[in-house]
C-alpha cells in the first residue's frame, strides 16, 4: 500500500524551523523524521504532502518520492511528526479493504483511507491535513511516540542516536581500525568513524555513556573531547578544545567549537568559537558569533515557558535553550535567555539579553529591534551560499519572499 507522509494542523508548534521545511524534515538522532518512516516501508511508494510554497524544495530533495500527487489508490497516511519505531509496519497493520485511524495518546498518528475517501475529504488538495477529518473512521489505539514541540526532539535525541547507531552499523564498515596517533578511545566498540576522517592528537572519544558516530571526511582538531551519544555528519569540522557532551547531533558541513550539550544542529551551520549551546535546536545556514552563550536553566529551577505560535507555552521542562531558524546570525558575545526563539533570517546583536522572542527578519537586540530589509537578507544569503560552493537560485529567493510576507504581521505587532 502506498504511504503518504503529511503535516497536521499542529505544524506551527514547530515554528520557526518549519517556515523553511516541512515538520517531517526536522532532524532527531541521525536522520529526519521522514527518513525514519521511509526506512520502515522500504518497498512502498511514498507521497510527501507539503505546503505549496515548499513543493519545489521537497521535490528537489526527494527525487524518488511523489510530492502532492496521488494515484487512484488507497493510502496509508502517516503523521510526519511521529518518531517512527522499528516495528511501525507491524503496528499499522490493516486488512486490505479496511479504513482505520490509529491514535496514540489522543494524537492521530496514521490513517488508512480509500481512494474514494481521499477525494471526498479533499486530502489530495489540502496543504496541511486537519486530522479531525479522520474522526469518523474506525479507531485503534496504538503506542507510537510523537513530538509536540521542538524541545521534544531535543529530549528524544540521545535515544534516537543510540537506536540508529545500531541500525547503521549493520550496513557499514568503520574506519576506526586506522591508527589515530595520540587519540584516546573509551569503549572503542561503540565508536564508528567514517572513511577519510582525520582525528588529530589529543582528542578524546568517550563512548562509555553512549555511541559516537562520526561521518566521512570529518576533521576533529586537537584536544577536542566528545562524549556519546553523539552524531557528526559528513565533512563537518570540530574545532580545537571543543567539548561536546551527550545527546548532540551535528549535520553535514558544519563547524562546531566551544561547549555543546543536548542540541541538534542542521547542516551548513557554524558555531565554531567559544561559548555554550545547550538544550537547543538550530536550523541551517546559521552563524553563531564568538562567545555567544545561551541559558538553558532558570535560577529558580522552574519549568521554562516558550513563545510559540502566538502562545506562551509551559514546556514542563527545567532545561530549554535556544530555538533558531535558518539563515539567522548572532554577533560576538550575544547572550540568550532560557527558551529564546529566533525566527528565519534574523540578525541579533547588542549588549544585554535580546527579547525572548525575535520574529523572522528581525534586526537588533535588547536596545532596539527593526525589520531586516529583505534585499539585504537575500544579499547575505547569496554570499553565504557562495562560501559553501552552492548556488542561490531564484527558487531560494522566492522562499525568502514568501517567508518575509508570511511573517510580516508578526513584525508589525511589535512595531517594526
């Protein structure tokens, strides 16, 4: 049966990261939420449902999948914010002609819908699927974990690294048999090192608390200390004296230094200087200035409130750090309070703590904020792409324009 991975009505709970990607393209562990689902259905045809303005990018990144196009067949719709377990296919078993909705703790995680039902409910036309449309289908309670907010992915990250490390090891041969002079290995059997990776003398790889997966063509400079569970993507650089604590995922082609713990960093992002990053979620094409720090714990040890989708949400967590969307930048010595949200293509600078919520295309900090001119934002993005040997296309420019207009009201409410 073909599979449709979709975004549900709660997708804005994952702002600001979802302005530039579907929910299912968020990373947790070593892969995206989408990749975890597809891994459990290796032979099925996949349709990816996304907002129309993201369609070009989803097609480009998923050439083997159909995007927003259905054939005249029954489909198994799977919610793109689930954390797919390794037995997902068995959990969602269905007799060939049945329609059914699968619910876990009040969240609709999947629904089998007939070709007739797809047309009647206009599921093929909806950009985002309201799961209430499935409410009349027969129900089955299942146990499948899903994320409600970005910090859920941060808290699940370590366990996902451990699970996926075992899966990846079955299909790949490690280069750790190569001699790395002056490198200290702790629990070496729990460490994977990709080909052409260079680890300099003085580095400590401590896998006593969880696995360490290092992709190919990575460079780890002298005296860095890494404690698993950790995932480091292809062609990333870990700078000298970096301290990477457990539960950290770093995407491909990043530069990371300083102190990092309990964090997810998407590809093409740099945080290469001193400064602390903890319990945080960063998008792509971000640059964190030297000695930028974020707080992830309040002095009263209370639970942290975060502004999400025009609401102040009590996270229920003692530790929540920085949530920052793609293309944003910080100046040197920037300080972020607990539970700070920074939107798409913002530039943060100045003394003191900036606001805990900075809309997309914000320019400034504690003393004043104004709108970041779209022309200047695009100009900067083009320069950054050039540094990574990537072309900033007309479609990339359209994306900036769309997000700028989508978030205009958000800035207007704050007077800039």
